[in-house]
């Protein structure tokens, strides 16, 4: 999933975090961020379900991403910092839960949260979110998303068929029995116009 639409949406709907929104920084950079409270959006992982189609590949992919909330902890004011975390978390939920980052994604859902770092001066709390989408198109008019679809697109179009039938009976006694005798009993054609 693209991170830019998430950052834009958070920017528009999280006024407390607007001045300090970032993307995908490592843990050391998070600890050194200046200006809090801050939020950092980063991809975490994705998981694929087995294909739910028998003759092609269609998988539901669930992409997971995190929003790391960065708060400063002032000695003697830890309770206020935890209250601030509670408020920021609710603001991020309100902005993201149910939001569709792109038209082919399911709405975003909340998967939980945990502390990444908690020391005397800084707290990093990661909220985990996920959104699913289908890998593999539904219509042949859509662009190919898998190798199998790309191969199918390279095939010539189906314009029609001719069927020739050589029935087993009556069989020619001069040929091996039972089996077709090599004489066509029936021939028919059909044309298909897309």
C-alpha cells in the first residue's frame, strides 16, 4: 500500500499530529525526532491467503502498517504523557479505521498496539493497522496482475470451433475393434463474435 495517501489523510484529520508526520524511519531516528507529539507511518508486513479460485490465482492480501506515536516523557509528568497518548490514539483511530486508502482496498481495520520503546524521556507506541485487497483481476478487461493472467492475455482470441465426430459404432470390421473407423459421421462449426 502506498504510504503517501495515509500521510495525506492523517495530515487532514489529525490536527494534533499535523506538524510532525513522517514516513518509515528506523528506531534510532524515532528516538532522535525533534518536535512531539509526532507520528511515523511505516509498512510492517503483508500476509496472503490461499487462492480461492480453481483455474486461476486470486488471493486476498492483507497489508499491515504501523503508526508510531512519539511522545516526550517529562520527569514527574508521566500520567499526563499517558493521557496524551490516549488522546492521540483516539485521533488516529478516528482518521484511519474504516478509511479506504485506494479504491480496490477493503476499509482499514485496527489490529492492536504496543510499546516499542519506553524510557525516562521518550515513549514510542506503535498502532498496528491492516487493509486487504485481492491479487488477481475479476474481469479480463482489467490489466494483468499475475503471470498467469499475462500469459492468458497473450493467447489469440477464441473465434469459433469445428467439431468432427468419428463414432465408434458402426465399426469397420477390417479395423481394430472396438474403435473409430476413420470415417467422419458428423461435422459442425460454430463461430463466436465477442
